[in-house]
């Protein structure tokens, strides 16, 4: 958790560079396009079109969805990080029944 907190703190305090945004968006686009090359399956083209239809009512919503990433700016990411990741924390421990000792202690969650 300390490493995660450090990265989140850096994004909140200093933001990210345009180069980091471009690299992340390129990776997202590459993954998206490689998945829709397959026609069938949940992650294939049919599954994506169906998902967009179910959640947005528009099977071809992918063009607008992808444009959100293409227009992403460092200040957008920093603002979102401040809004959603800045204060508070929820730590959830899922442990086998009867093994409460495996749960994260409050001190460990920091």
C-alpha cells in the first residue's frame, strides 16, 4: 500500500505528463482494437457491441467512448484523482470462513 499511496500522491500533487497520457491511451487503444478483431466471445466485437447497447442503448457508442480517451488531458486525470482518490480509504478483507486472523488490521491499511 505505501507504493500505491506514493503514486496516487504524485498524481494528485504533480499530475502526469502528456507523454504518460499518450503511452497509456495508446496501450488502451491497442488492447481495445485487438479485442474487437475477434468477432465472437464476450470481449470480441459482438460482445463489445452488445455491452454498449445494454449500457448506453447505442451499439456503436464505441466511437464516442474511444474519443474520451483520445481527448484526455493531464489536468483531467489530476482533477479526477483529487476528486476520487484524495480523501479517505476503504479496505476490504475477504478471508476464508473462520480465519479472521487473515484480515487486514487497521494499522496495516495505512
